[in-house]
C-alpha cells in the first residue's frame, strides 16, 4: 500500500505533535497558536492514510510560534 505522505512530511507532523505536547498545549491552544481550526490541527498531525499535507504557511507559523 503506497504511503500518502513522504517521510519528511511524516517527520514534520510527528515533530509538531511532540512539540505541542512537550509545551503542554491542548489541541485548542495549539490550533489558536497556528491560527487554524482544531479539526485542521487534527488533520495536520494525522500520519495515517488520511490527514492533510503541510502548507508552507502552516510550517512558517510553527517555526515562528512562541516556545513557551
């Protein structure tokens, strides 16, 4: 079964989820920081056969989000 996402995309999605959890941010708080809906954040963090691809806009928001 072919993968929907490249390994780099999967790594970025996993990194996002781990970073959000390490910062002790809920899905709601994480979505607010990125300026997306909670459902969109769930789709972004999903690495199975569903979910969404990462856009450069979302990646730039992640890179510039506060670390605290």
